[in-house]
C-alpha cells in the first residue's frame, strides 16, 4: 500500500468508507488463485467472523438508509398511520424461524440456510429499489450510495455464506433458488405516493430481515464457542 492510498483513507473516511470496508473484509477469497470454493487458508472461525462483520455493516447501513428515507419523504403522520395499520413483508411466506423458541431449536445447518434464503430473497428487490430511487428528483446522493452499497454487499454476503456452508457442513455448492426471487412483484409505473410508500416498506422490511441475518449468524457463532449458554 503506497503513501497516497494511506492518506486517502485517513483524509476521506466518510467519503470512501464503503470501499475501505470492501478491501478490509473480503469474503470471496479471490486472492487465492484456483481456490474460490473452499478458501483453504482461511479458518472456519475467521470466515464466520468476516461474514458476521459483513452482516453487521449491512444492517447498520440499512438502518441509516431507512431513517434517511423517513426524514426525506415520509411525514410523521404517515409513519404513524403505517405503523398502526401494520404491513406484510415480502419474505413473510418464507420458511424462516421467527419466534425465539423456533430460532433456539433449529440446527446450525438451518441457521445457515435461513440466512442464505433471506439473502437471496432480497437481491432482486434491492435492485428494483435502487432503480426506483434513481427516478426520485430530490433523492440525496447519500441515500443512493447507501442503498447501492447494501445491494452490492448483499451479493458478497451470499458468497460468504455459501463458502461457510461448504466449510462447516462439507456440502456441495448450493444453487440459488429463483423461486424466492419471484416472491417480489411490482408495477412498472405506480403512482408517486404509492411508489414512495412501497419503497419505504421495502427499506423497513429489509432492515428487519438484515437484523435477522445478523442475529442468526451471531447465534451460530455463540454455538461454536459456548453451546449451552446461547440465548
């Protein structure tokens, strides 16, 4: 790393932080020629830590994106009305454990598979969300950059989880199930208010599911180190 690169990372952290994170937390092991599928030089423990860090960052940025969207486009009365009415997320129909007892009872295998299902189910909706936000006349670059970063890093998280499944369970490469992607439906040109509320719901639901991904992975980490004391 040359001195100019070091100076850039020190002077411009707020502008470059997503790209710095990309360098500091690799998940796909591309630096190892011919060993993408197994990452032999990275231990299972270290890989799990990297996947958890990735999930934590995705959840944090999803929170920031949702709050920014609320401040920019959703008046408080609409927020209150929406919360009182309740809403259904696109992943509600997926076989993902929801209660604490269900989560505690599922195996390590299903914890990982649940994370993978959630990750894959959000890839297409986040692409749509990015396209929709690009059409906003007053959407700030900060919001656009955050949602774009999350969309890209979700694919990286998918790669990391697949590699982790292969390392922990010694399974073959899992094939993405496109049926989960097909759960998401949207109109080509919805009314503006409807579009804004739909995007707001997507952001809110993704934030919720991103927290699930982080929680499942941290529970898995706990089971690896202290099996009988994981809440």
